[in-house]
């Protein structure tokens, strides 16, 4: 085999109290899409940030095309032809699409920014991205999260890098955007680039990747130069370090009377009157493609948006909530999909982030916080969701992406709530932790609560839910009983006719 284009040689990275990477060595070839997998907090993003010069190594070096490098900053990495699409968005929301695409390399003419060249470059890249409909003059903050992610990708393409790394790029993309991304990745491979691809999704690995490296607890576990003889179960046990028989671990239970009855509800994003009901003790799923109107429908129920028509009965009484706060007070809460930007207090501690909304229940009197109960609660959820953190007092911003997600989820689970609406609860969360989350959802249902799960993960909805509502194009097309909810049936209902 030829000398690998990119080699990680004994890389270690340490943060206060955490060894994020421990003597990691492996290599990737040019013309290869190389998947990086591992549990939340395994060190995947840290490794990419070593490559891009953001993270400093305490030992080891990179070898690129036979040359040894230790990058001191992002500029040095950029000069070596490295581009990273990070897990979190890095765009400037108030600048235009064109400016964001070419930031740091704006075309100049006689000392001024050459607007014409800027727009021409932007139009070309937008076309490559399959996003021709976006006007380059649009401000980034007016784009959907998926479109913003595509702009991040476009920015990396414009750098004409030789090594391109994607950190969980598909987690916020629509079906169409994912298709475009796959096309772009395949093209980069054909052009002989090294593509590193971090994902938690097995289907993507088997469909898109040529080689695969698994990490666990900051250590390199295995590199598979090809995926021919690798099974799903093998991968899971390499990642988690033990066998997981059935990630979903479905438990059935008796259901009580209706908790929530929605009839003919209409509003923004819900084009046709929508009806469904959820019983006590039930886990009810909503499946559909991104943009089918699932989040919009539930936002109407939970007071985040006001319905134009229809009724909501909750515990047998007609209700309307002016705000999410009022809905939460009544016992209905929605944990948003975009948990990071909508829900995180980045500089606050993990414990504060978990406790923030149930503080009022713990307070001895309304005015005072009950520190020991808060600490107990935080410890409890850190254990139950295996949140990887040096301790409850660590700033949540230092946790890995998936572990931040888990902490925000814990905040909602800790609430005194009767109807939990969870929008994509396991997005970006590794297999082992997903099992913990499902088990917590079943516990809630066992205790007579109702759980509504919005999910684009077909295997997930068909495996954990008692009934599933399928939405397409702003309407509820059917509600399917668990026994009939085969993946084929659900997908058939969700896809455009
Ligand atoms: N800036 C930082 N300060 C302190 N600790 C950090 C920092 N960045 C990462 N860590 C820690 O390093 C470890 C590895 O984190 P990393 O973000 O690389 O995980 P990951 O594999 O990308 O996980 P995920 O799948 O959740 O994104 C974690 O324990 C994390 O808390
Ligand atoms: Mg990460």
C-alpha cells in the first residue's frame, strides 16, 4: 500500500481533569472517505480540532504527505490545505451568504472588496451545493439551520482543501440536502482528497464510507481499512466496549384514558386540520421527513405558536396556551429539536443547566435555592444518562456535543410534567446513551405520563412507540398501531405520493 496521505502519530490532548485523546495513531488515504465513530465524548471532535489547529496537543504529531506537522493555530492548518466543517455552526448571522462563504478570502480589487467577483464565486458554490435558490445577498440568519449547514460546507469547498473533515454534518439537514451532501462527498473522494466523516449513523457509514476508525474514551480502538466484513453489531461493541443486544429495549404497558386530544388543529406549517390523541402511559411517535410539519404541529399544542382553528383537550378539559411557559405550568412541555441554540447556557455549569427549570420545585421557600437537592438531582441525571463530565460544576460548554444534548434533555426530564414532547431526542447521541434515554422515556410512561416523540429515525419510531402518527406536507396522513408500523409502511406514508 502507498504511504498514507494523512497520519495521526501518538496524539494526546489534555483538558483540565480530562484526557480527551490518549496516544491516538492511525492513518487515512487520499481518495478515501474515512468514518470516525465512537460514543459521545470519545474524542472525535477533539481530534478534528487538532487537525485544524484549534486544539493544542500535549504529545504527538501529524504527518501530511510525508511531512511532520504540529499546528499552533488555525492559519497554519489552513495553509496546509485543511478544512473542517464543525459540529456547531460558525457563521456570522448578520453577514450575507456571499460574505460568509468567502470570509477570510474576500476577493479584492484596488484595495476594495470586489463585489462582482464575490457574488460570482458565491453563485458558483451555491450551485455546487444544490442551493441555487438562495440569493447570495440574503443574511445568514434568515436561512434554515440546514441551509446554514450547507453554507458551512460551501465555505470549506471554496478553500480548495486537500483534507476535508465533516463533524456530524447531517444532523440538521433535510432529505434533499443530505442527498446533495452525499454527492459532494463522493466528488471529493473522486478528486483524491482525504475526507474524514464523523457520524453516529450506521446507515451513512455503510453507504458513504470506505474505511472506519473507532474511538472509545479518548483511545484508538480499531481502524478498518475496508467495511466489507464489518457488521452492525461488531461496530456497536467496538464503540461501547460491550455487547448491546437490543438498543430499543421496548417495554409494553397498559394505557389509561386520553391525556391529550387534539382535533382539527390548524396553524403555521400545519396546512390541513390535524387530529390525534395520546393516552396516559403511552409513547406516541410522529414520523415524517424534515419539514413535514411535525414540530410545527406540536408547537401549536405546547403554546409556542397560536392555532388558527381547532381544539386541544388536556385531561378532559379544553385548553389553549398563550405561551410555552403557561403550557409547562399546566404540565405540557416540549424539548426543542435545536436544543443547543435554543436551550443552552454555555458558561453555566452542568448542574445549573439541568436544574434551571425545576429549581422552583426544589426551593425551600420561593426565594431560596435548595443546593443539596439540586446537587442530588444533577448527580442523579449525570448517572442515569451517563453524561461524561468531570463533575456537576464543570461549564456545560466544555462537554462534547452529545453530552451537552444529554444535559439539556435531563433538564426536561427533571420537570414535573405530564405530557413530554421530545423533538428528535436522540439526534447526535451515541448508541449506548440512546438506550438510557429510551429507558427513561419508558419509565415516564410506566408512571402514567404521556410521551410524544418526534423523530426522523425510522428504526427508532417504529421500535419505541406504541402508536405513530405520520405527517406529510403539513398534514397528518395516518396514525398507525405499533403492530402494523413496519418501516416500509411508515416510509410509504411519509414520502410524497
Ligand atoms: N474545551 C474543552 N474543555 C474541557 N474539556 C473538553 C473541551 N473540549 C472537549 N473536552 C472534553 O474532551 C472529551 C472529548 O470530547 P469531544 O468533543 O472530542 O467528544 P466527541 O467524540 O466529539 O463526542 P460527541 O459525539 O458527543 O460530539 C470530552 O470528555 C469533553 O468533555
Ligand atoms: Mg463531537
